[in-house]
C-alpha cells in the first residue's frame, strides 16, 4: 500500500483530545476517542495482513446491526475534517439507508457530502463499487453482513480459524466443484470468494461479480466492516485479489446480451432488472449506479437536466 | 537387504490420564490390564515399534482395546502420543520425527505423504458431498486447480476402486457401506501417498461385500507399491493382506513375525489363544 | 558348515511347540535333523504321519520358527544365508525367488481367476507381466486347467483344480529350492500324471526339490533320493529302491 495512506491511518490513530468543532453537540464522528482508536488499530492490522478478518469490539450504533453498523463504525473512526463523504446502497445515493447513514456522518462531523466519486474521499457502500474509477484519494468502506467466506462449508468456529490459519481452502474448492457439477457453471453470483495477496480467502461482501475485478490491484484502499459479526478486513491498494476459479473455468462477470439502461442507454455499466409492473408493462434494465447514470445522461443531453 | 523403509515407528506410547511412568509397571499383557491401579491412567499403547517397506503390508492384530487403533491414530496424527518417534521416508528423507512437527505441518502430511482409511467411512468422507467432490477435496488440497483434470482423475480413481462412474456425481450419503468404503479408498489414493493406514477396512460390512472390498484392497496394495499398515481383529483380513504382522495385547506388542508363521506357529500365550479362537 | 555344492544344508534342526493353552505342554516335532540337498536333486521325505515331514518343510520355509539348528541356503547370487537368522523382511523377500513352497491347499487369495493368480505369482517374483502371463498360460494348459476357467474365481473351482493352480503358481519361476507338501494329493490319475511330469521337469532344469508325497509311486518316479523320517529325526537316507524296500518291509512288519 502507498505510504501516505498508511501514514494517514496512523495519524488518525494518534490521540485527539478535543476533536469536536465548537458547532457540534456530539464528539467529532460520534464515537468516543477510545472507540475510534480501537477500531483504527483493527484497521491497521487488517491493512497489514490483507484479507485477514480482525476481530474488534463492535459498538452499539444508532442503526441496527445488519444495517451497516460495521461500515459506519469504520467511517466514523477514519473520517477527518477534510473528508467528503458519499454513501450508496446498491449503487443508489438516495436509498433510505444510504440517506440515513450519510446524514449521521455529516451531522456528527460537519463535513460536506457528495454523490460524485470525483468529489468524494470516503465512500461507504452496501453491495456495490461505484462505476467511476477510484484512486489514491478514495477510501472505500464496504458494509458486510457475513464476513466468513467459509461459512457455507463449515460452521465450527475453531475449525474455520484453523482453515484460515493453515490456508486450507480445499473445502471451498470442493463447494465450487460441486456447484459446477450440479449446475454446469459456478452459480455463485454475489460475494464471490477471492484469494487476497495469495494468502487469505475473503467474502467480497455481496458485491456482484461485476465489481470483483476492480478490487484487484486497485489504486484505492478497501475496508470491510461487519458490525454484527465484529470483524474488519481490508484490501490495501495494489494488492492481488483473485476470484477462486478453476484454470479451465474462467471467471466471468454478469452480462446480459443486448441489455441496455432504459434511462441512459448504457450497456457498459452494471445493470439491474426492474420487474414488470401492471402500469408500465414488460420488465426493463437500469444502471445500478444511479449517480453515474445521471451524469451519463447529462453527457449525452447537456441541456436536459435531471429526468424525473 | 531391506533397509528401505517408507514408515518407521519406534517406542510409540500413549497414556490416557496422568503421565506417570509407574503406570507401565502394573499394566500390560503380563498383568492382564491396560489400566494402572497405581496411577489410574490407561496405558493404551507403549513401546510399539515396526518398519514397513514400500510395497509391503504390515498387520496389527489384536482384540478391541488392545491398542491397535490407538497406534494407528497416533501415527496418523488423529491423536497425540505420549512418547515415541514416527518417521516417513517422504519427509526429510526419514530424518525428522513427525511427532515433533507443529500441528499444522503434521496435518499437511495427510495431503500426500500419509493416507488413512477408516472403519467408518463417515470419518474419511463427507457424506453430503458427491463421490467426485470427496476426491476433489484431496486433489485441490494438493494444488489441483483444473476442473477437467480433477474430473478425469476422480473418474480414473473411482474406476480403479470399482465404483460405477454413473454414481460419481451422487452424494456419498446415498451409497451403500461397501461403496462408501471404495470411495474412501479412491480418496486415500488420490495423491499417491507412499504410506496408507487401514483401520478395520472391512469390519461392519456384510460378508460378501467385505470380501469384495478385501479383494480390491489386496489388488491396490499389489499394484501401487504403497507401504501399508492394516489394523484388524480379523485373521482372515490380516492373512489376505499382509506378509508380516505384530500382535498387540493390553497396549503392548507381544509378538511379531511373518504372518503365516504367526498363524501356524504362534509363540506368545495370547497369540495362541487368539489364533485358537479364530480357528475354532 | 556346508560344502560348496549344496543348495540346502540343515544341521541339528529342532522344533519344539509350547502349547500355552494346554498348561504349557511341550511337543517336539523335530529332534535334530541333518540334511543336505544338491542342485537338481529331488529328495522325497518319507515316513508315517507325525514323523516330522511337513514340520521340516515348514521350518525350512519359516512357516514354523525353528527352535535350534541351522538351515543354510545357497542363493541364486551364490551367497549362503542361514534362513533362521534372517529378519522377517529378508525372509519374505527370499520367498518365491530363491525358495518356493507349494502346499496342499491354495492359500487365501482374493477372488481372482487362475490365470491372474499364476501371473501375479510370477510378477511378485520379479518377472515382467507379459512373460509371466505367457508362462502362466503354458503352465495352466500343461496342468489341464481348461481355458474357459482361466477367468473364473478360483474359490468356486474344485479341490483338484485349486491344487493344480497352486502348483502352477508355485512353479512359475524356478527357485533354487522348491518345497512340495503333498502337491498332488487331490488329483485324479490323468491330472496327477501331468503334475508329476511338471515336477520332474523342474528337477531336470536344476531346481532342487524337497517333497512330501502321500504315495510311494510318486516317490519312486521322481525322487533321486529318499529320506526316511521317524520321530522328528532322519532315520535313513539313500537310494530310492533301498529306502523303499525298508519302508515296505516296515509296513509288512
């Protein structure tokens, strides 16, 4: 990882005695300084051992566990006064959960918000990576419901710990083998298991396969937070992230031939299907990343503002 | 002439309970018990030693509770041992006592250096995984990453152990006992380990099924040149599979010799009783 | 101890059984046997049952562990080894290659056909598979095992067929010394004839044979020397005619 980034995390780990700007009625970033330091230490460990799930003392947050509490704790622990925050839920800045989380971060820090990755530094996300290329300026914070990639093949915590410790992933391979035998293809779509830095297998949250290749040798730092499961793990910049797949079964991202976004016409972004309704008739496709879709439309019709 | 061993076991011992060596004095075949009255510990096995050459099968025979399975589990690493040395020619050319390895390195031996076939197939197989998937587990553990080649190898192994290929993609849990044992053999041989331990491989199977599995094991041992340790209470199994064997009683080896000699000219009182009972 | 021509040289061979299940009773099977065999010599052991004939064969082959005495075998390599002092592994290695043993019964075998059994016997003694298979076919044919039975599990065959398969397996390669323990006891006249011929050929190929037959006719026909045993000792050894005369006289008495 790049030195300035590590330095940035380290700097933030230093004690801050009076972090609250005068106009906030809570501590800067809501969390007390000791909680921030503990979370930052967990993050440092996670960055130092890419893909390793670091246990941390997950706090009670003003959102329920399972609603992004892990991502939120990371965001609040690393946010600084110079950051600009973007929060998305399944690619959408206007999802109810995204809006609430963003409001919480902004109101407890006073920092500006944005929907555009270009203007943002801290991007908290549920289940997507923005379509725009991200770089050294960005820290991507992913909300993780189930951090354990081996949960499907083993439930015993001690055995799971042993498997990770010994890099014994044969049973994960067996599950992929069985999937392929039973279904002809590897059907796993979201949260595809990946080997990080040639050592630990991670669950790539439930991001779609479409986003997985963008974690590989990325320019940005990705931090994964699971509040309910009390785990933090990381993919530092310039780190190998290889989807587990057989040599003769190439990893493929989701593409529906002929599908186009109904709003912007794109066939080069991750599209989601909107089911048919009685009012509108047959189903159609739209961009998952709503802000990217909006800007794509603007590029095509600069005069038109935002469509309803 | 035959210094060329694949597996060498020396002074292997396992005491359950407090490790107080005074327990050795009031246990064993002469005392007639494995449980020490003095310390309360059970001497499951003590001072067990033998060598097995490539292509050779050594029998370990004794009644239940004689310590034969303990010996096997201590060699396999399923159980910790109290004392002793175990060497594998494939590990550091036989210079490292594998009992001294850390648990992780020890477990890794099970990938390609040492395979175990258990009496209960559920111990060696995952019943909720297909026959091919069980073999794939052994192969992927050894670094196989090519789906087509894994399939081919699994099919080859199943064919060799006489499992119909039409059942390759069925869950092992749907298989009969004899068929499960064949899959277990296929999995054990997947990475061509130089040493295989077989623990009562046909016990619990119907007689005719057991005979078929026994035939298969005999063929595999002859054809692969693997060094095998066969643990059994059944002289018919030992006679069919091994050329040499050791007799265990109350945790100790009471006699060792060529298998036909042990059957026709047993020396130790316990061996004579055991053979007499088998012949009756 | 032995002169250089001898293939086998036994000196002072004894075998005691201690029966722990019957109050440690001691049974003396051999009480000091001296015996030399030359290359190509066919020595038949004669004597009443319990005289120690089979015990002697088994002590040489180490199916019984001799209590005392020496059994020196000259190997193919020319080296001489004392069989009782070999390790079990070394003895197992010599078996089949330098010293063969054909018992009355087929030993426990997996369910295999005759051709497979005999071929494997050859392979286990260092022959390559194709050669062993050819030799097995020749031998089975010679012993009148019908070709249609070659892939039938031996366990379902008759006693006489099993005995011939056993003989074919035991003689597929030529050991230095072949021990035969009633190898034709279950055969009808025609098959017995074929088996005796096969054994006779081995002797002419230079294989030393030490045999126990239940009938005098086989001894007369094959033996170059007869050793008469009584009570675990060699009572007499010499020209077949001479010994058989003593034997039959003994029977008449």
